[in-house]
C-alpha cells in the first residue's frame, strides 16, 4: 500500500518559494501532508499548506510528484501543486517553527533532493510561463 500525500510549491509575488522547518524532524522541506479520507490531492495540498504556513493559497497547476520510502519504510507518493498566496501570514505552530522564502540561491537549504529538484524546476519554469499568464 502506498501512503498518499500532497503539498504545495508556494510562490510569492517576486518568485520566491516558501519552505518550512519541521522541528520534529529537524529538516527543511516543502509544506505537505497525508490525504484525509475522501479528500482530493488538491484539497489536501491547500489544507496542509494552510495548516503548516498560515497561508491561504490558490492552485495554479500541478508541479510534479515524488515517490520515496517514508521514515516507517512505507512507499509514499506526494503530489505537489504550484500555488500563489491569496491571504494569511505565518505563525509558529505544532508542526512548523519557521518559514523561509527562497530563490535559486537558497535551494541547498532543503533537506531532501526531491524537494530541491521540484523547487529548481518551478523556479526555472516560472519565467517561461509568462509570469502573469500563470494566473489566467
């Protein structure tokens, strides 16, 4: 059985990506989490981003997925969505104690190569998508 999860690649108005620090794991990653029963990947991604960052977002489009073994050895698939912020601000919470906005120079802060690959891809694709055209 594969554990299903979803998350967001949240991009701000200047093209930086939000990453979060999870003290439980002492890692830097993209906001993500498991799907709840009956929940779509899109709904889970929006919920998890809000829970971990305090940011309400809207989905711009799919941003890829990762497959790996979680800390319990289970197969895991995480579907990611590109998002823009519509409201909110970060508050420390039970899962996340810090949020950073990174550009290309901050990718090395990420703890996992698959997160770095997704962010790199998002940052590289963003200019070719025509900036404001992503919001159409």
